[in-house]
C-alpha cells in the first residue's frame, strides 16, 4: 500500500528566516491522520536563510537525523560538540536523557534540510552527536545506509531505534530495490527529481508512506536523489 502525500498538501509555516513544511503534525500544524508512521514521528522540510538558525533549545528521548540537501548546517551543543554538515552529508543527535543544541546556517546561501525524528526503542541513555559525509557517487544506482539502529551497519551513523535511514541517487530510467518486509513501514521522499513506485508518481518533496510491501521497487522518472526511512 502506498499513501501519497503531495508537497502541496503538507502543513507548514513561513517565519521569514525559516520556511518549513511538515510531513507529520508538528508545532502549530496538527492533523490526526498524520501523527507518525510507525516509530517515525517527524519529517520536516526546512529552508533556513543565511546567517540565521535555531538558537539553543533542549531535546530528550528522540533520535534526530538531519539530511542536508543544499548549503550547510553548523551544530553546537552543551556537551562541547561543534561541527558543520554540508550538502549530501548527515548528522545524528541521540537526545537521550537530555541535550541542548543550536543549529545555524552560517553560509552565504539558503540551507535546505530534511530533519527526521524517530522515537527511540528505549528512553534515556547518554546524549550524543555525530556527523559523516556520504558522497553521492557512492549512492549511485543503489541504496546506502546513512543512519541505523543495527550493529551490522558499521558504515552508518548509529541511532538508538529499530529503524534505518537510507539514501540513493538514480539517473532517469534507473531502478533500485529496497527490501522492506511486509511487517515494516517505509517513508520515502525525493529530495530532487521524480520517481515511480507501484505505478504511482512521487515528485520532489512529496512523501510516500509505504506498507505491506516485501520489496519496494523505485524507478527514476528524472535524475533523482532519494531518502527513505525504514521504520518499525
């Protein structure tokens, strides 16, 4: 089953410095039919103006994955971590018992990100943060695991939840498969381009909520960059 959620149907807000679209209920946007997808709780599509950002604020008991689509984001937290994550790369923050952080766009261009929140398998644990480059060339024609709650995914950033975040880049006409399992859920968003899944077209920044499919087959209708969450 595929529930298509067109970009135009998403909630959101324009704060001037921040233009945000929400795939799930978030902040002032509430839709009881779009509260979560399994343990996937938040998928925000944010555009952050230059020299602006989110001042220090707290989180706890959430796995927060930031996928940078354009520009770069600079993170700083009360654990002493500081780092810059640029386009195509990923950062992960396990909030655990509590962490306060800021995220700023210190670039001269608008920074565009997907920020994904996944409910942890267990509450608590020491908070942590990390970032890693994932060259798009290594994702050409196939899915690469970007963040994972499974120990066997040694090249991925670790998260403390029963989920994976994967990415792929496909040329127009290319097809990639992802083994999901009929008892799992997936949420897929093309960062750019357009793809087809089971006869349905999914355009850039649309969401596709996928369930009851053993294998997800994605065909690129245009050159595409895809992010998918495999959720419990």
